[in-house]
């Protein structure tokens, strides 16, 4: 260690001091307790360290003068409503299925059941038209298709 430079004997560097000033401000009472003593020693021994601290004093004074206005009741209500909506318990399977099929708004109450009923109808029509087109090839094709739709063999159904 260099005996003539008092800054070199301290545990804290100018870089760390500038980090402390940037994070906690110029007042040493706001700094972490374990670094307050060594930072105070560096401030006593180094003119450059004092310049760093003095540069932050004006900013700290400006920040200390800022008044914090309380939030408006409307803002508090919106924030609390958002928090409450996220804290709701998950829906049971029946409630989820009901909301999916029936919807949650008036417009959804009308259209979702109609679409829910329309899907099997359209599927049946597509299957019926495809079976009718195969009837021209022979009657056994229809019987085979119907037995496949019944999930059994033709012999089991007879």
C-alpha cells in the first residue's frame, strides 16, 4: 500500500462512493450502515470524494422539496378493482363451460348458444351429403359407413 496516499488505505473506492451517491443520495445517513464509516473516512481524506458528494447535494435538495400528492379516489378504486379481479378464485369446470357456451354479455347470450347448436347441425349435414354421394356406388357402402359411425361391425348390429 502507498503510505502517502490516505485514500488508498480505505476499504471503499471512489467508484463505490459514486455508486452510493447515485443510489442513496448525498446524505451519509441514507447509505448502508456497513459502508458509512469507510465512506466517511474517504470523504475526510479525498477532495474528489467531497466533490462527488457536493454534486449530489443540489439534486437531493430538489428531490426533498417535491411534495407527493395522494392518489385520487377514482385511481384508488381502479387499482383496487384490478387487484380484486386478479385475486378471484379459478372457475369451477361447470362455471367455465357455462361461460364458454352461454357467454357473459347480452350479445354473447344470444349468439353463443346459436353457434353451439349450429356446429353439430352443420357436421351432420356434411356427413349426410357425403353419404348420399356414395350411395350411387352401391348400397353396401352406405351400410358400411353407418356401421362405422355406430362404432361397431355390421354383423353386431344385425
